C-alpha cells in the first residue's frame, strides 16, 4: 500500500468494500454492490416521479394557453416549475447511472439510459413551445416573451440532461484495474470535495494544501459515485510507476 502520511482528516467512505490484494492486472467485469443497486433503483424512481410532475406542469401550461386572454404570468410560472422538476429528475437519473452503470456492449440501452434526461427534457417542453408559437390567443409580444422563455427552458433542461461523460461497466472495470496495477492489487484511492482526480497517495501535494481540510478514501467506484471523478492524478501515477519500476503502458486503461 502507498504511504498514507498526511496530517489531514481521513474519512473512509462506507457502502463498499476494498477488495483484498491480487497479483497482476486482472480486468474483471464491474458488478455494483447490492447497496449501490438499491440506491440506484430509488434514485431512478424519484427521477421518474420528478419527470412526471414536470410533464404535469407542461400539460397545465398547455391548458392555460387555451384561455383568452392568455395569462402570461401564469405561463411563465408553470414553465419555471416544469424546468425545476425536469432538471431535478435529470440530476437524480445521472446519479443513479453512476451507481449502476450500463454496458457499452448494449449500444441502444447504453445511449438511452445515459441520455434519457436530455430526451425527457425536450419532451417536457417541445409540445408547449410549438403550441405557444401557433397559438391564436396570444399577440406577437406575448408569443415572443413566453416563447423565448420556453425555448430557453427547453435548452436548459436538455443540456442538463446530457451526460457528456457517461459511466459504463467497462470504464469502471478499466479504471479499477489501472488503480490496482499501480497499487499492489488493491482498489483504494483518495479524493477531496473540490478535486477532479482521485489519488493513490494521501500525502500527494495536490491534496495536501492549506485549503484541504478533509481527504476521503474508498474505491474507484465510490469516488465516481460521490464526485463523478474519472481521472487518476498524474503525479500519483508517475510516482507509483517510478517507485515500483512499472511499465507505464501496462497501467493505462484500454481505449
């Protein structure tokens, strides 16, 4: 195990076990824990409920469009509520995917599961946007104001729902294998609340700064679950390669 010499507070993350050391770099399929699956299931349920509420606000706005004169304030309020719940649903859904990722081998399922938030984000606004611009009960000024707000909300919901770095079982397996190859066969890393990389050494100078109060430790999967961290610290990687006399090519994840 790497030197854990740090004066910072170390907090071990629960909900998973750090496997015992194994020899060599053996890439095993990633299998989420029962606890992670359970959390993912709950998050997906709440995400779906949130999306249903969002579409409910969309339907409410559509009914409001039929009234004469059109209630601009009411429409804007409903659009804002629609956006809030659409975004909440997308954030919960993306969190669930980090806990229980899909496999890249199933391309259609992989795409839908990871980009469902963007799809729902568009569905939650597109019919409303079309009806606003084709509505005869609104004057040009109303259409311009309400329509612009609805379009911006749709774009915000859609972009928020996109996962630009979608998790996958294959990525998790490769990242874990890379860490184990550098770390005496042990899946064990460190990270901070504000960091964007996980580290092999708790005394790494990147996380041992005056601003760092607490350092978390756990598995690669836990680092991604909690912080969506996917990159290993270059300084830690180079240090491990040098100290252990490893071939850097053999430690890199497969593309």
